[in-house]
């Protein structure tokens, strides 16, 4: 999962991003157009490169799943909010004079906005559903995140599949990683190990993966029953009890290494 941030002067918010370069929600843009926008953004001497700034935060499937499945669950919404807040804080640390913040919501917009206003009280904050199609700066951030994510999938595929399959596009083989993608669900089914499921490339806390793991005929179910601990009050010396008779059990450490330690030895 990749989160993106984009900033530029307020005076050029819509004119530069929407009118000149036609940024929009990354999901409605073609891969070629998203890549073209990103190339312009990263090319020195272009208006996007000279005027704008951007950053992304990559969260691996392994880290997300580990945090979600730990005893004190660190759920995906909380992880996403923390990633977003950290990205914004880093822009402040760069000395950028941030006046307004626009964010695509996680959960209820009003709740998320109140939380962000407590963290950044001096800034005007707008949190909205589908903000990536409403506000050009959020559209641009979504493009940065999507291109970064696609590149990560492409780079990860050869390492996963091996050199003989490295020439095949990662997205063409294992899909985009979205549950609506038939290629992705097909890859999950075909690649599921009967015991371990998948490797670190798959998030086990993801609903699609969990459903497959729990479905009939899915991988072997392993249960780890809690062991009853009847020996909570055992003393350490009880683990050294002699097997040579009652007479020696008073000096439990005297039989260390299987031989009786006597005064003659000293």
C-alpha cells in the first residue's frame, strides 16, 4: 500500500494541475498517462518539477499484516492515518508554509478531519470522500502513489518469479492487487501453498486472502491450543531433582552432570 502527498502554491492549484496537465483521480487515468505525468514531475526544468513537491510512503504487505494480526491490533485505518500525518509533518520540517490541506477520507470525513485539526491546528483542513476526483492536489498525490505502487509491483515480480519469468510483467501475472481484479484472485488461488498460504508479497489480514484461507478445501488449518500451565509455582530447583532416590533429593544440585558431588572432590 502506498500513500502519496503533493504540494504547490495555492495560486496555481487548479490552473497548473487541472487546466494545464489534466491531473485526475489516478483510477480514471490510463497507465501511460499516469507515467507521463510522473515523468514530467520528475524532469528538471519542467513547470511541475520547479513549482511542486511530492512524497510517498510505502507500507509493505508483511508489515501491514503483522500489525493488524498482533494481539493489540494496529488496524489498517490507524496505520493509514499515521502514515498520512507523518508525510505532512515532514513537509512542515522542510520549511514549507502550509496553509491548506486536502485529504481523501479514511472512514467518516468529519471524524478524520477533527483528528487532523488537533494535530495541525494552524492549517485549514478539508477531508472529503473521493477527494482525489475533487481537488487537483489530491489527484496529483494519487497519481504519485499509483505510479510508485505499480513500479514496486513490477520490481518485485522478478524476485518472486525467478529470472526465467522476470520478463513477464508483474501486473500481467499477479494483477494489480485489488479484489475486483480477476487476475489477482486467480493468482492467489493458483499460488496458494497447502500449508503456508503465500509469501511476504501477500497481506494475510486482507479480506480476500482470509476468505480463501478459511474456505472449504483451503490450506491445512493449524490450531495452537493453549497449554494449561499447572506448574506456575514450580521452583527452579525442582528441575534439577535427582533420579537416584529419596535420600538425594534434598540436595538437588548435588547430582549435576549425573555424578554425586561430595566433599572429597574439593
